[in-house]
C-alpha cells in the first residue's frame, strides 16, 4: 500500500561501473534495489532468510558490491548489537535470492551511528578479499568471499563485551569505515594500501593512538595516521580517481548529528580544510554526514551532507556543493525547487551520493526516505523524493471499517502517526497531523464509521494524545482531556474501543482503562484491575462487539512470558464495568507480551470472539463465557522459556467467502506444523490454509486487519516494511 518512504534510509550504494545499479539500506526495513525501468525501488529482503524468527536481520548495517561482478552483492544485517552476532547475506543475482553465513561479531543496523560506513568493502583487485569494520570487535578480514572471517589482530585484538558496551552508553561505533587506496580493479593481486576509520569509543577501549589507521601490506600491519582533529567520528571517507581522499570528521555519531564538524582533503601526507559548516557565526549546531566526489583535481565535484540543519530557508545548509575541489561552496538543496514539499527534506543528511555514471545526479538520505536531483550543477537544482516502492513505516496498528464506509483502513504508524486511507494506490492525505508521533491504534463506531478515535504519543514532547474525527478523517480535534494515564504512560501497549459516536473506552499502557460518554470531555475509570507489573510495559487489548456495542471485551495478556496468565473481562454496559471471564482463566491462556497477542471480534455475529495468546488460538461463541483452544497453532521451541517463533500472535476477521457456512473469514499470523505464516480459515477454524508464501515474509508480521468489503483482502505490517495488502 502506497505511503512512500516513512523511515530512515541509512545508506546508498552505487555499483561503480554499471549504470543505474543502486542499493538502499534501511535501519529496520531491510534493503532495496533501484529499478530504472519502473523508476522505483524493489524490496530484496522479503523472502527466505527473513521470516518471523529472523526479523532482526531487517536492520541492515552495510552493503558492498563487487566492482568486477555487478551481479554479486553482500549485505551485513543485524538490528542491534545486544541481539548477538549478525549475518552476512550473499547474492549472485543482485539480491533476488540470498544465502547467508553467520558473522562472529554483532551488528547494529538500528543502533546510533547506523549511517557510518560503508563498513563492508570488497577489494576491487581481488574480489575474494573483504574487510569489515565491526562495532565491538575491531577490523575483520575474509579471503574466501565472505564465507569465513578472522579478526585483524594487527590493528587490535579487543572484542568488547556487552558490559563494556553498556558502560559507554549501550552502543559502540567501533571501526566505521574501510577504504582501499587503489584506482585499479581486477588485477588479481590484493590491494595493499588500506585505510580504516576508527571511532573514539573503540580508540579509547583498545588503547589506539588515532582515529585513522593505514596499512601498506594488505592489512598485515597498521600505522596510525595523524589527523587534523582528534576524538571525532569519521562517518564517511571517499577516494577520488586521482588518489585524493575526502574525509568527514564529526563530533557526534548521528543520525542527524550536531556539530562541530569538518571536511578535509587528504593526499596521503597533507590535510587541507575544505569546509566547516559552522563558520560565519552559525555556532556549532551543524554536523556533517555524507560526502561523495566525482572527477579529479581542481574540477572535482563534491557533494557534502550537513546534518542537524532542520528547515528550508535562505542561508540554510542541507547539501553543500563544490565544483572546484572544495575551493568554493554553494547550497543546492535548501530553498531549491522541490516537490511534493519539504517533509523530511533536511536534518538527517547522513549519506550523499553522486551517481558514478551521471555527476549531475545526486541523491541524499533523510529520516523519511531519499531525495534526488538530476541537475545538481545548475543554479537552481530541482529535487524530488525518490521513494516509489520504498515503504519503511513501522505500522503499529490497523483497523478496518464496516462495508460502505468512505475509507478503507486506518493505519497507525511509528514516527508518522495515524492516517486514514481512502485509496490504496495513492499516499493518504487524511491525518490528524500529530507531527513526529507514534500512532498506537484507532477504532470507529461500527454503526457510524464517520466517527473515529485514535491514540498515540507525540515524540518531540513525550506526551500522549487522543484525537477524534466526526467526518471519516477529514477533520480532527484533540479530546478535551485524556484518559487517566493517557498523557504520561506512552508505551505502545495501549488500545481504544469505540462503542458509538462520542463514546469510547481507552486503555493506556500501565493504566486502568477509562470510558467517556461525552467525546473526551470527561473520563471515568472502569473497575478493571491495573495491568500486571512485570518489569515491562503492559496493557489491555480492547474490542467492542459490533452487533451489540453494549458489550466490550478487555484482554489482559499477562504482560510478558514470565507474567501472570492471560485473562479476559467482559462488559455489558458499554465498557463502564467489567466482569472477569472464568472461562478464560480455566482455558489456561499463556502469559505473553502485549505485542505478541491479539483479540478480535466477528463483526457479523454477536459474542463471537477470537484470541491469540502468542502460542495458540482460542475461540468463544458466547461472549467470552467459555473458550475453545484450537490445536492447529503451536509455537516453535528450542529449550528456552520463550519460543523461537510464536505460535499465534495476531488474528483478524473479514468478509466471508461466498457460500461459506461461517460468517467471517478468519486470518491468523502463526505457526502450523512448524511453518510460520498467515493462515486463513473459511469454516470457523475447522480447517486452515496458508495465505502467504516464503517469498512474502517481510521479516515477520506485527499486526493484521481484514477487509469487510473484499473477501481475501488483508492488511499487514511487515517489520519496517510499511503496510502491505493482498487480495
């Protein structure tokens, strides 16, 4: 489903000689390859190797191409260093298919400093040789095309423990940049002169003497390079065709780092300052991120990304451009023509790339995607967002209205907030415009779907919000007051259920749910107990019965796998007071995280409930009095107290199959016969068939909703892959 961008693209990697061959890596949404024929991005990390059990490999830390073989591409993936060691994915068909090997060190594709790099580089003269600059364990080398790796102990033998990483703030930068000093390729002899940029944290921990090291014997030994500033990160370092290096120094790791910062030219012996973005009375607010060069000598073109420079006005710095090797500079992005607007236009310009086959074609990343110009050398370059096919919103909640509503689905996402979709092929325009915010979820009055309520948190202030629309999302207003806990308890373990226009029940995280009968002018606490205290945020899943809105169901998932057993409470007075379901207690619901559990109602039958407790699916046909456990779904275990893959995490009900005996199609995200996927039943759970396939796994699926107008249409959230739908 089209939204466009929506997340942080942390790096762009061109093939040096094949025109239009370009890859994009993202922090949580996998990787993409540019398709010039369709002028859009193709996701290349949706299939095998990226299942629900492998969602953390949707955080891509580095990508490397082989200069001698444009079909060969390497991708290093692992979302957080605390998750354990990463993987190296290898493709011989430009990412259409992957194999992978385990790496002996952790990666941090979504850790701070994730745009630093590229950390992974293929030797252009001997393609079987690769180097990798790790975050916690120094520099590594492979001589067999990435299959096995050995630490380059001549630089450092330190392998930081998690305790050491925690002591420096929980995220290490390590060796961030590897650059080969060569203008040739395919010679068959390994490049001998190599540079490695080392971040201040690893310099200190390993007792090194510089932020930059050089080897002249293929990595057998290393010597410190004296740099013009010390204690800075080197987020990017590039070599021009004449052998001159352009090196960014910035004090903070990013993304969107503040200053101070410098760009220097380095000829192997001498340093020349080319750019300080904070000269001229601008203070030290601006950092530097990406740098790219084209050409040689006095006519070298340089594109330089300025970070922490929010806004678009005269004098602003976003992308600085020099056409004379850094002697003079001008701004080519801020105030220049661009469409559809300046959303995400500046601030996180942590990677900038000049197209090797077209020096007028320049791209830069941002917190919301990618921008490009194809006339960079003109006086007023025109920019547009190059995000077709790139979908990286983190969808946190989905809700579908009854058939006949003037909208299709409500999408509550991280960073970009809630949106109401009226057309699946175009970017939505209906939103409460809560700015930089997380939308947790939304609901509508089933008999009056023009009334919508949505909840979330404004990230800039850390303040929770509740908003409502009475016209299907065209206009919005804040609730006059928030439910108790709704302002300050801002974890996403929250939900809202609407029973009628102006009437709702709101369950903030870590809070007793409350109800309103006057559109948020006042809230009254229900008699529900507070969510269990298990050391992590927890809350209630709420659902209003669509046939009898006086019935509201509240599911306490137990908070965590070590928490209390799950249980359901039932209200018959519109969510004002609740009675525990003894049947849910005797059913033996497993305790589990809020995010791994789900409660759904059949909109076509009163009292028909479905529940996924993380491990199994349960069904009630009597408003929660009794529950039947389905034997179909079961978690995959591997000796720990928690599953390797959860057996059933999300359930949704949609329009029934024509002629089906049961009144809704049921969809479950879970595991059947040790195979994870999305499963559908048209007969009330008696039989199930897999709905997706191995090529459509999206790193796992977080939330799901089913359409009430089109049989077989479901909406799902991939891991950092936006909202997807299928017919």
